[in-house]
């Protein structure tokens, strides 16, 4: 069976862009692969500076992932920082990573181009990511098209290591999520925490409704026809609706007589239809914090066992810790 690996940064609360962009695919893959999913708290150190925020975000993301369908019976769910073998492996891989390759990575280039300070952690971010992937002999890594470079960098570093020391690492392949939708935010731009335009899945129900109702629209009168293909409200509606509901709403748009307020109200209804069960499960998890801790512990145990195996293989290959 193939092994799938992916991580999600605890940089804030989960929103619907996270779900449609990645999490629903993670849930599907746990039935097709031996799936490893982790909370990438080491990666988040490049952006999250407050101790309490880091701890709270890790809890939020872990509980959210489980509520949305990841099952500890079908997937290994753990925190990145609970597997110290990955940080040691990062150093071994760093010794094989050309500086020029790191300089070409888009996360670092984007920071520098914006005039923002770039830490050594951000610069070496792709090496830690490579260690995350290689530590578990992962061969399926679900990513969006814009993240394909990370897998290419991992393959380059692992290939260099294998060329020097023998076949130590499994070379991963990207699992490109071709059907990932661009989820529109409240202001029409791509939904992103950095834009402050997100709809959080587990937010207060009234707050969710208020956010959806204030989505930006144009000033086309209710009675006028509208183009569903260029409407951000319709783009959000279609993510939740069935094919039949999409066709019906698109027809209403084109014939006129349907106002944006009516569509937004329907989105509110569909939101709670989609996430109602997950929101209830999230409340259950909050009432049983010991369960979440137990899942962390068990996930870390499984992840460490595999990472230890791979790290020992790498250490032995390059002579680290060998008997004198």
C-alpha cells in the first residue's frame, strides 16, 4: 500500500478554504493509502511568535481535522514536534542541499521580494519539509499545483543523498489535487488568513451568518440578469451545492429576479448542512480533552517508530554513530 503524507500549519483556525483546498482530499486518501498527517508546528515558528497562540492553534487544528473526518483508526495523526527524529534528519539533508536551490524556492523569494525579514528558518524551510516527507518513506504527497516545487526539491535532495550513499530514501511523487477549487473570500480575493477574509468552520453560528451576508457584491439590481461565472457569491455557493442545485441557481441568475441576499441565505443553509456534523463532533472533542491527547500520543508513537527506522538508515549510510 502506498503511504500518503501531508502537514498543515497551525497558523490559525481552520476555514472553508482549508477544507475545500486540502482537508477533504486528506479524508478521502486515508481510505486509499497508509496516511500520515501532522500538525506542522515547527514550520509555523516562521510566522507564529506567541507561545500561547502556538499552543491554542495546534489544539484548534488537531481537533478540527478529527472533527472533519480524519480518523486515528485509518490515519496516523500527530504533531511534527513530537517526532524529534525529523529535526536530526533535517541536518543530514541540509548537508546535501545546495544554497542555490534554497534561494530559488518561492517562499523565501516571495518574502525577500516583499521587503520582509527572512529568517534562516524560512530559508531552510524546504529542507525541513523534505525531512517531513522522507522520514516516513512517503511516496504520495497531496499538494496543490503551486506547491509542486516542494516535492521537486525533496526529490533533488534525496536523489543527491542516494547518489552519494546508496538507496536510502524513497523518492516521493506529488499527488496533484487538480480539482481543488479557489475558494473566494469575503472580499472576492482568494480566501486566506493573511487577507482577513475567511469564514471559519467552527466559528459561532451567528458570526458565520454575518460574515456570509456581508460578502462583497456588485450593484446589479435584483430584477436584472446576472452572470454566475463571474460572481463570487455564486462561486462560494457552488462549493456547497449539488450539481442540480448549481444548475437551478445558475438559471435563476441568468433570467433575473434573484437577489444576492437570497443566494447568501442559501449559502448559510448549505454551510450548516455541510459542516453541521463536524461542528457537533468538534464540541464533543472539547468535552473530552484526554481523547485528543491520547490521539497525539498514539500518533507520535507510530510516527516516531517509522522515522527512527529511516533516520537510522540514513545515519548508518553516512557513518554517523558507527562503531569505531
